[in-house]
C-alpha cells in the first residue's frame, strides 16, 4: 500500500480574539486559545484521519510545547520516527491577534526551529520513500532544503505554495511537482495569468501542463476549483457554506485530494472529495476537524450540489 511522507512544520497556534475594538499599547480583554497547527502537520493529520499511512518528518523542540506537539502527532497516528528532536531549541509558534470581528489584525510566526533540518536527516527520510509512495513538501522549509528534496526525490511530489511570498521559493522548480495546488493569487505569481473566465482558466492550466506539472489544481474561493491532467481540464463548483474558521481548509483540501488519488479516484472524484473535506473543516472551529473521516466527507458530498464543467 502506498504511503504519504510529509516534510514540513509543526506549530503551536496561539490565537487571541478581542472582545472589543483593539487598543494599541494596552491590555485587551478577549479569549485566548491554543491548538496544534503547522501546514505540514495539518496535512499529515488530515491524511491520517482519512485512513492513510503517514510518515511526518519535522523538527521538534524538547521544551514543554515540543513534547506536547510530538505526543499529539503520535497519538493521532502519525509516524514521527524520521523526525528530529533538538535540545535547547524553541518550539515553532504561530501567534495571531483577532479584532472584535474575528478578523486577523496582527500575526507573528517563529519557525526558526526548521533551520535545524539538515541534509543527512532529509537523505535518511528520502531513502525510506518508495516509487509508489507520495511525498509532500511544506514551503515553510528553507529553499535550500526544498531544492535538496526535489533533487533527491524518487516518488511523486505534491505541494501547496501557502502564500505569494513563499511561492517564490518554488517558482523555478514547478516542473518537478506532480501535484501543485496554488490559489488564484499564488497562481498568478507562477503564470502571470489572472483567472477571470473560461479562456484564462484554460490558459492557466495549459501553462502548468507545459511547465511539466502533472496535476495542477487551483482553488478560487467562491468560484470553485479548476484542475487538469493530461487527459482533461475541469471547473468544479459547489453551493456556498457558512464558514466558522477558514484556517486549515486548504490543508484539508490537499490532504483529501492526495488520499483520493492514491486510491485511484479520477481527477473529478478527487477534487470532489477534496472540496467536501475542506468544507467539513471550515465549518468547524478547529483547524483540523477531529471528526474528519471518509464517511463524513462522503456524506458532505451529497449536501454540496457539486457541479462539474469540462474546459
């Protein structure tokens, strides 16, 4: 059975939501929550909850947060045997401050611990990957490590660029990815094309296929998803839902798409499964839906009135 190897970050997410309009240089009353996050870790947990065998490769600190983070990853079923524990390092932390409307006012990210990855650690992990496995990279990694992984990978590689800023790390390496899942803004960084209609959607997908990307999938928010492979191009849409927490939706989407493709689902079936998984995630308060499972996703598909259009 194929396995998923995910190389990326694991965070402690701290979120403070203000009860009232934020006052600068002052203490603001609100609600503060902590949770386990990180793009790589989120994708890994979602894959695991959908029944996939997952190896998660990251760097943990040996502080209180790091111990809790590693224990939780193993508790939900991730194999962390290829990860590294660094003594005396700070755990990776993402800190967000939300205003009275629950919109992010300010955020700070400390992911310096990922600099403790090294080529020996990565080479050992890559040596465990077989040709029929799937490798996922988190763009929070330093560019030199992303380049090293791509140069030594012997299995299909998938990636979500995460942001327009981090998209620059992989802009010159797009042809090395089997599965690429940018949003419309990240996609414009790669292709220079703004997706406004069918013509520009087709031009965008053709551009990726010409670059060597085997399966480009572009998320377009309320307009749906466009995707392609060598045989077809599709535009998939669904009815809108009320979002509780948008954080983590993209991670759930990519994880579900990967799981579906490893089960030999068609391009459309994989996108459909991914959309439903993302909806299951953004309609709950947690970054990763603790109830996520194949049955829940299949039930959600029936509710969403998902439509497919060939391009």
